[in-house]
C-alpha cells in the first residue's frame, strides 16, 4: 500500500494525507500526484536521477525525487530537491505543498503556515492549501479557524472528500458526534476509496453499539484488504462477540504480513486463553509475544495467569511479582498474588 504522510491530530489519529497533485486547475485537494510510468524492475530513484541528468530544469522531476526521498525518510535531501524545484518555478504550488509536508516532518509549524499561505497567494482558488491549513489548525485546536479553512475549500468545489473529513474530525474534537458522522458519510460518498473517514464511521458505530457496525467492518476488510487496521478492528470485534475462531483466522492473516508482531501474538494467546480455554496454546503465544517484546507487561501478566490456571502457583506468583516490580500499581497482578495467597490458606 502506498505510504502516505500522517499528521497526528489531538490523539484522535487524524490522517493528514499529502495532496501533491500536479495540475493547478484541479483545486479539490484530493488527487494524487500524476507520475509517469517507469520500469518497476529498476530503482525508481536511479531512474529519476538519470532523468534529471538529462534535463536539469524540470521542477516535476525534483518533486518526484523528493517524494521518494521522503518515503525513505531522507528529509534533508528531499528538502534540497523541493527548494530546487521552487528555484526553477517560484510559483509552483505543488512544490510548496510538499515543502509544508517536510516542515511537518521537522515539527516546524510556523513554516508550515507561512508556506501554505504563500501557496494561497499564488493561487487563491487552490483548495489544497486550505485543507492543509484546516488540518494544521485542528492539530493546534484552533477549531474556528479549521472550520473557516474547510468552508473556503468547499466554496471552491463542493466535491472535496478531504475537506469533509477534516470537518468531521473537527466536530469529533468538539464532541459533536452527529455532525462528525454526517461529514464522514459525505466524504465516503464522494470517494469510496478514501479509507480514513470510513474508519471513523466504523469507530462511531462501534461506540454507539450500532447493529450496522459488524457489516460495515466486514465491508472495510473486503474493500481495503491492504489496510491492516481494518482487519485488526474486525478481529477484535469478532473475538468479543462470540466468533473467536474467525478472529484467529484474521490474526493469522495479519501475522503473515508481520510474523513477529507482539500485539497480534498476544491477541491470539488471549483468544485461546479467555474465549477458547486452551491454556497450552495460550501460553505458547504469550511466550512468543514476550520473545518479540520482553517488556510487554500485559503478555507477561497473562502468561502468569495461564500458569496460575494450570496450577503452577510458584511460577505464576514469580511472574506477578516481576510485573509489579515494573509497574507497582498493576492491579491484575496484585489480584493474582492475592488469589494465590488464598489458595494456600
């Protein structure tokens, strides 16, 4: 799945997707960059290096190389290419949008604002900087400004899924779930391939115990098979709602992509322990989880709990004590020690 820039939002996982499409007349803020097809058997960076060597005056080539460098976390080199593109074409809005992404990676919010404002000065009818400024103001909890930038973007065009998504996230930050849901649904209707608003819809349905939640999650998994979070959310729902075997199947699919993922291994152990009562398998998966992450206290505690259920009170108590040495207020471990103490009375 194509890697995207993610801008953190108020602990609510607001995904701020870079909008670096070429073509200034689109102005909707929701298209991907137009990239010429290349021989995928070769290193794309080497191909662009060769293209730049043949023509050093094409800003689009520097932007394309900068995009690859950013995906490889070579932010400094990416900035050099973006600045070169701006030098060649000072009114290149695409370059300024990418520069704002680089400033975000650097945590330089003031330069993000000035760069996006400069893009708006160049083209006041380009909605993309407006949406990014709305995202930034949401991050900064300037909700009225965020709403204002979204409204301006939608004046350019009412077709703008990202603008509706940002407005939905702003409503969520203001705890107006009904208005948030309305905007997420519009974003989904406008662009069914846009995952983020659909993920938020799913979260709202789950919180509301809406009977549509399960079907919606299943549709997300089928519609977005390359998005692990969609499958993970469904697996959690299934294990808690009477379908542990199906949950395990989804965890197995995810483990094919990430075999040493401590969370997935822990979840499999938890399903075997809590829902299926298969202690030996549960113990095996908790051990695997701890091999992947020795500091995973939940896995360590549950390993102790399994051993307690199997009658190995000495080792279980030792594990609970180890958990408490790391986190003295871990209540489940305290309860475990008390249970074992009561067994010996």
